[in-house]
């Protein structure tokens, strides 16, 4: 028995004996329609928690699309602030929206960020019949006519999916990135539909959102926004290889209501750590193009606080907010 497997088994036994409430009736809110990254987070993490025995019943998934995650965030803050049976899918898009005050004045400290256990590489894709064969082709076309080419993304305007192409175009020397058109929809699946249908030239999203569409041949990836090519997807070049130094990964994790007890917070942190340590999660990451990124509990909360400040500064720099 490997050391990691032994640790996971011990963790499962301890959590199974000591868990109450959330173990029997847990719910995960995915703040988008089925098929996107938040939906993936709820369904994969929830399934693995049950499979490895850290909860004793399957975790119910509720899709609550709206306002780039704002509808779910507001629901949790206003109505379920002490619900220890609730976890909510979160990502870099969540912190981006909070940094930009996009959730109607709500702030990151109104919930507790419990952890992240994977990083979803950013990606730029086009329809299978698109004339753009490389990221450089797309950027050249935008430079020639900035207002004629639009991106779709699963975050709202100003969100993380919006920031990705803006950072690329900023690196390419386009001074007024605010001239670039962007259509924000609820989730990556809807964004791909916009692009495959010809309503936008490209989709800005995450690897986990596009894997199925890549495998089916509906889209082609022009670039992955990582330091190095992603294992399992070595045929997709990085933006850096194409002369555009942009790295943008979307961590995948959870937050919980603010007013749950420290004991319940730590219980969810331990459960999430058990998922991170499991063979099942390693397989899920490999199958969906995720890179390891494990930060759980209080350390993750500190990380989120820093990210919110960093994104706020970046958004000001590129003109998304004042």
C-alpha cells in the first residue's frame, strides 16, 4: 500500500466517523449552467468525496447560473450564511469578479474560501473551420481591425475569461484593448456554442471546458496559457512559444458560507485534501487537462486575499475598472 493511499484511507475513516450534518445531506452549488468549469468542479469533487468515503451520501449538485457567479454568491451570503451542509464551486473567475466589485458591492470576506486542488490552464480556441491557424494569425487580424473580431467566454464582461485575451493583445502591442469585443455568457459550454456557431471568432476559456469539444473536432486550440505545454495535450502550443508572454491558469476549488464553525470549515478542508490525495483525482486531472495546484484551509484564504488585490491592480492597468 502506498503512503498516499494509506493517508487517504485513514482520512476517510476519520472523517466518516466524525462527520455530522454535511456527511448525510451535502449540496454543491455550481454557479453556471451544466457543462462548464464550475459544474465540473462540483460534479467531480462531489463524486470523488463519495467514492473515497469522506461523505456517506452522494453530494447533490445545484446549477445556479447568473451574473457570472454573482447570483449564487448573493444567495449564499443572504440566505445560507451558516449552512454547514453547503459547498460552492469557485475559481479564478470568482476572485476576479470580487476584485472588480462586480457582485453588487459584495466582497470576498463574506464567505470562506476552503481550498483549491487543481489549476485549469487557460486556452484560446476557434471553430474547426476557422481561418485562424495560430494565435499569431488571430492577433494579426485583430491588429488590422480591432473592432471586427469578438471573443466569447464563460465569465461576464471584465471577468477572468475576458482578461485573458486582453492580456494577450496588450502583450502584442495593441494600445486600446477596450476596443476588443467580448461576449460573456454563463459557462464555457455556452461560450463554445457562440464560437462554433460563428457568432464570435474565438473562445477564451479553460482546458476542462474544451476537452470534449477538442476530442469531437468541433474546435481547435490556438494556444494554452501556461509556462509549458500541458501533459496529454502536447500538440497545443503555449502563447509564450508564439511570442506572447501570457500565463493564465484558473484554479478550481470551493468556498463555504462565512458563519459556519471552524470545525465545519476544517472538516470541508480535510475532505478536499483527501480528494487531492486520491488516485481518482489524479485521473480526473489527467483526463481533463488540469495541472496540480493544492492549497487548502487557512493558507488558501490568505492566497485568495492576495489574488483579489493583484487582480484589482491588473484590471485598473488594462482599463477594465477605474
